[in-house]
């Protein structure tokens, strides 16, 4: 590829009702494992935006087959990007091994066919590849998580998608999620759970852990667990890509401990990344963790920053993205602002064109 780490990245065309969107399974074969949940997700997505939803050839393949065949997953992704009728590509769900697709993906195909890519968790790997290709992608809901929410998608998630993907106006202030949040686990193996709303915890709002004034920078980040699989690969950004950026960082449903998160951040400090960042956004921790222990992650982040002699790096915590519901959508490579006085986050430029 002749133009790695293009800056600023290309923004894909905005979406509109009735667009044709493709579903891919680049990580885990969730649709083949829990087909009921998958069908609900597709149905609820269609109900929201009237999309013409098409499946790539292996989207609902057996999970064991997909595990043995990363190239099949990559081929689906390439075909979806190369198809001019497809306006967006949406992951069915996350997983834990999309880094195995790296040798099989042609980033030039992505660069030549800019379109919306939406997913979170293990799709962090793909979004880093797309950023290297020079394309804005989106950290947001998947078919089976978010769109398939029990009893229907949360309005906070839907509003964020509409502002981010359907309008070429800057999304602006990320609105507070005053409806409440949940990480309650209801197994998809029981179809009856689909009609049971998960219990919402009271709105708790973001917290400024450190910093003053307003900090602006391009967004980059994703699932902390997955970033560990990217370090040292050809898709790990050079230091200049991190300079001035705002790192968004969240933990998976496997609930890595605060101490482990601190070790991961210490690695970023050792690479020189923490010292060049403009700021950090930390999501509400994923997994079934007692909310009273959430601040233990905040303390570990601050301890790591103190170790790295970074007493002034702005950190906004307890945000609604990643492995918590509902979530807002974050665009990679797009300029955002942390306002420490207002304890808020804003997206300052359009994410689509």
C-alpha cells in the first residue's frame, strides 16, 4: 500500500434509510451459535432504519468452521467492501481473534471503497487496519449486541447512531444517558430471555479524573483486551499517529482486573504513547463487576499516569461505550473535545460526508 496512515482519514458517505448493508462475522460465529438472537438483531435493525440487510457467505457459518478459517472471514469482508451496492458493513458480534485476519486483508480494497464499518470489541483490530488504510470507521453496536437488545434497542444508542452516521453535521455534544445502564447477563441460549428487559442501573454520569480546560484531538482506541493482540503488528500505529490523540479505552465482559489494566497502560507508557496523548476516555468497566468497585479502575489509571510522570493528562471516565449498554458510537480519526469544566465529550466534526 502506497499511502499508509493517511491523515486526515477519508470519511465514508453518510447513510440513509433503505440503504443496503452487509453483515459480516469477522470474529466469532455468533449467528450460527445463537440464530434466534441474530435474527432478532437483523429484524430490529431493519425496523429502525429500513435497511436492505444482506449476509456475506459465511456470516452465519458454524463457529468452529470460522475459527478454523480466518481467510473465509476476511474474504467476506473484502467482498462486502468491494460491492458498490453495499453502503455499510456491520459486524454480527465481537469475539477474540480477528487479528488472524491481518494476513488475508487487502487494505487497498478498503481505501478504494470507503463505506461505513460498524462494530466494537474485537473489531478494534479491523478499525485499526482501516485507519491505516485511511478510512474513518465506527466503534458502536453490532447485530447481536445493541441492535438485538432484549425488548428493543435503547434510544440513547439509536440517537447516537443517527447523529453520527446519518448526518454530515458534526454530532456535537455526546448527550448524557439518563435512562440508566446495564451489564446484566441473560444468556442467548434461552430464546425466552429476548422478551425480558435487562435491569437498568441508575444514571451515574462521567467523571473527570484529571485535567483542566478543553482538550482536542483525533479519536483512536477500542477494547483494551484486543489492543494487546495488536501491539507489534503491522497495524499498530507509529508514535506520530498517537501524538495529540484522544485515546478511548474500554474493557471486555471478561472483566480484566484493575491491576491488569494498569499493566497494559504501563506498556503504552513504555512505548512513549501515553506521554504524547492529548487525553483519555475510559468507559464503564465491562463484565459483572460490583459498581462500587468501578472506581478501582480510576485509581489504577491515575496510579499509572503518576508512575509515568503525567500529572496533567486529562482523563474522562465512566462513559457509555464498549461492553456496557446502551452505548454511543465513536468515529475513529475524527476530532473530539474533552471539556474538563463541563465534564463532557463532544465530536467536533462530521464523521461522514
